[in-house]
């Protein structure tokens, strides 16, 4: 198995673990907090998903066009993805604290997102170094 396949498998595993932790944390929320959580982030999730898909499409488009050297392109996209995820994580954390979500839920949120970011860092590390 080559490095690219290994990096994708690690990324998928991190995403699955992250989702599992998020779902587990949500089970402990009251019905009111669950509803508030959905209301707080429904539009953000759609925008983030569209942005991520657009960036991935551009990444593969630039690869296909050989417009920029793959190593520079990968480093640029890795930095861009991590910046976007970090900003998104900060604003989500801020909203959770502002809306008085339980501290255990916020801790699980940070852990869950950190695992996802770790998967992305590993994925791009394999691409850049491999």
C-alpha cells in the first residue's frame, strides 16, 4: 500500500473517531441544548462544506493542469485548510461558550476537532513528504 492510500485511511479513521466523539457528547446534552446547537450551526455547516469541496476541487484541478508544482500546491492547500479549520474551530468554541454549553461538551468538541485536524495534518504530511 502506498503512502497516499495510508494517509487517506488515517484521515478517514480520524474523521470517524471525531464523529463518534461528537455524537457521544451530544447524547449528554439536554433537548433544549441540542436544539440550540442545531440552530447555532446549521448555516455554518453548509458554508463550510461548500468551501471545503470547492477547495478540494480546485486542488485537484490545479494538479490536473500542472499549473503549480505539486509540492508548493500541497503546502499552500495544507496551510489554507488548517487556517480555515482553526478559524472555524475558534468561532465555534466562542459560540458554545457564549451560549453557555456545558464545559464537558466544549471539551469533547475541542478533542473531536483536534482529532480531525490531526488527520488532516497527517494526510498533508504524507503528501508533502511522501
